[in-house]
């Protein structure tokens, strides 16, 4: 699999940016806010590098308010927030982390996740922001010109994520655009709550994990990764 070939590169990036786990050698599960973190995920600075896949590494921000976990190895710090991990269904809810400025992302989510072994679930809907063209009044988002470099920004929701983008008839074909997966919203009124739609995040499907970690945990072992091979270490 391609993502397995990328693991060594991600590991080098992680080694350069993360601590070794504060001196601990244990892969006991950790938490960040309400999020439980265990194999195949790991928590930078709290667990050794072998406790999970490098691309599944999370960083915990314990700043003001509730602690939040973020994907570590992204092109920009705190780019994707990890809101929920379901180890039973092998899925994760992630969200674009806002920075208090323009709420419209300046990147496409699919491209930013290209080096991760995640699949954007077809259960999401495609939320498209468009700009640098004539924006019909019924598609314009309020208050954005002041926050987004005096740009007039429009938006529409174009079916489910895997179906491709169907351009509404009244929108010019020469617009610049970015697409964001969202978990809800199809009616026009949803556009008024675009910041909430983005903040609610989107569903990611994870690859089947290596080895039988559940079985390992049942015998009180610890799941680890050694040279891309799954290990169950008895404690």
C-alpha cells in the first residue's frame, strides 16, 4: 500500500518535531480532552514513537479552554482538529481548525490529506466556496468581505463527496474555489451557518489496522509498531 511506503518519511518528520515521549516506554492509552488515544494513534510528547503509525500521530494543545488534539504531520500547525475517534468502526471525525481570521479555508481538504492513509467518507457532503468572479446574491455569504481580504465569497452544497462537483447554473465557470467535506446541510438555510458546518467536521475512514490490537489488549498486552510490523508486547 502507498501509505506504508510513506511511513518512513513521516517517521523522520515526526522524529524531528516530537519529543521521545517524556522518557516513558509504555504505550498505555492517553487522553486529550475527551479523546482517548491508543494504537494505531499515538500522542506526541507522551508516548514513544513506536506506539502508533507516524501519520496517525496527534498533538495535544492544552491552551485556554478545553484541550484539543490535532494531526501532527500537516503542512501547517494545528490544521486539522481530531474531534472523535471510533476504534470500533475505524473512523475519525476531523475538522478544519479556525484561526480567528477568514473562516473560508485557503486550501482543498483532499489535497492536504493526500499523504495520509485516510479516505474522506462518501457520507459527507461537498461544501464549495467560490470567489474571484461574479457571485450571485443568493449565494453570497454575509460578513466575509471584511474578514477575507475584501473578497466577495459565495458557497453552495453539491451533493455527496464522492459524486463530484455539480456547478449550479447561475454560477460562472471561471471562479476560484475550495471544497470542504461537511457532515450535514443541504437546504439553502444551511449556508447561513457555514462556520458551524465547518466546525462540526467531516468523517474520515481509516485503513484496517495492522495486527489484532483488540486481541492483544484482551491479554493485557501493548500494541506497538516495529519496522512497519505489528507487535503485541506483554507487560
